[in-house]
């Protein structure tokens, strides 16, 4: 039996695939065994290096919880600022006026091309030279500034691409009933584009959460990953244990964010039985009258 995507495998192809799968599994088991033996020989799997995470609250209250708070604070601030800013820039890039579209396009492409770490370093120097922000708060300001500038530019492209991906008939139909472009964007295009853009937006929010670790590596921002270095040194060089716990926390945070976004997307799709936003008759008449249409 053949498929649209590929032809059905013959007996030789099936045997070959089974052989490749078996070889891969054997190689994977051998690699895992080598990693286990190496860590065991180095003493990284000794219970003494792991027990403080299960028997004591000190590493959680002294190192992990403060670092987690700083990570969430920086990520939340960056998300709250970057999301609306990216939406505004993305819509501005679709403007019919060149004096709006061209400068915004230059700004977006400029910040999208610069590594976020460079933006953080630049922000730190800017705050140190030209503002009165204290040295304790400066790393947080620099991290948030770098994350906002870079991710707002990326989100602007996501918004622009999501709107352009909609069928042209949506905008033409809105014009046919007398809606202005701003009303068409707000009532027709954006409600549909948001649902389509949600997976890409969530992916970028996950990037924001993970990129907070760059501030700890370079700007001494006391975020979650930076706390692992201090914690591992204090508890006798249990590097593997400390970074494993931090990695699990990052995975849990990103999984929670992705799960929430998936739930929100399903809810939005259930709320809209059709593919577009529903415009009431009264709204259409009011919009048409306001746009200079027939009374």
C-alpha cells in the first residue's frame, strides 16, 4: 500500500530499518553507560552530593528560590513590554505610509540582527554612563532592555507574517462593508492572526525565559542559572547535581508556559467556530457610517 507522502516499504527496506534501529539503540545504551560510569568514577553520583536537595530546605531558600524569582521577574517584565511593542511594530510595518513603514522596518531589522547578549552589554553600559540606576539594579535593567529590544523585533516579524498569511479576501471583505483599515485590522485581521501566530509567539516567550541566563553569565545578574555556580561551590563542587536541578526547573517552567499556550489556543479555536471574527450587524452599520458609507 502506498501513501501520498511515500511508497510502502518492501521486505528489504523493513529489515534494513530494523537493523538501523537496533544499531542506534545499542549505541545509545553504550553512550548512556559510558556517561554513567564516568560520572560514577568522578563521584558525581554519590548520595552526599544530591541529598541536600531532598533532605534540606537550605539550597532551595538560599540559592534556588531567589534565583528563580529574579529569572521570573526579568522574563515577565520583558514579555509584558515586548509583546505589545512587537505588535505595534509589526502592524506599523504594514502601514500604507512610507514614512511609517520604512523607519520601522529599519529599526526592526537592526535590532533583529544584533545578538541579544550584545544588547544586554550595551544596555548595562548605557545605564552605568547616563542614568542614576544603582549597581545592584543595573543588571536587571540591562537584561530586560536587551530582551525587549531583540524579542520585540522578532515578535514584530511574527505579527507581520501572521497578518500577511491571511487570505486577501478578509481585508477586501472588510473594505466592502465600509470598514476603515484600522477597524479592519482590529475587528477582522488581528483576531484571526492571533490564533495562527500563537505557537510562534509562545516559542519566542520560551526564548525570553531561557535568555535571562545570559545576564547571569556576563552581567552578574543573580538569576536561576547563576545560582547554580554559587550553590555547587558551597556544597563541595557538586556541579552535576546543581545544574541538573536547575535544568529540571527550566524544563518545568517552559513546559508550563507551553501547556498554558496550548490550552489558550484550544480555547480560542473553540470560541470561534468560524475561521474569522464575527462582526455584528450593528457594528458593521456603525463602522460603515463612520467610514463615510451609506447611512
